[in-house]
């Protein structure tokens, strides 16, 4: 009988902690951070067939985020007329930085928006 109040408090604590997420099933999103040698563009193809584009991001700048459906995503990044292709599994509530370094090397960095 003494355990019931304790269990109730414990249950309420767990529920309140799990409901503090900043993101609730939102689409993933990506942006370009262009430190490369020329303007950069990215085509984002989803496994569902839709396409999003971030075009002509100047060197030394960062684009706004663009959202898309979760799933297997193929990025086609173009810098200085050269294409780079990378496929990544994307989940809801994640955002991705597509970073182009001064040598035009491309990396993607995922970040959970609930952290």
C-alpha cells in the first residue's frame, strides 16, 4: 500500500520527462555550410520520390534549413561544376549540416533537435 504513492510519483516523473521533447515527429531538415571554393547547390532526393533543392549558396555563407520526408536520402551536392553524391538514412526530429570545407570535401553532421 505504501508503494502506490511512490509508484504514482515515479510514473508522473517519467511521463513529464518524456513529454519535454522539443521536436515531436517533425520532418528532418538540412542546410549547407559552404566554406568551399565556389557557390554550392544541393539536391535532396527522398526515398518517397520527392525532391528539395538548396541552390547557389555563396562561398562563406550558410543556407536556411530545408525540410523533407524521413527515410533514405540522397544528397547531390554541386561545387565548382563537380558533383558529389552521398546517401544517408534520415530520421524525424533530426537536422543535418552539409558542410563543404575549403578543399570542397563534403561531410554531413546529424543533430537530434531534442538534445
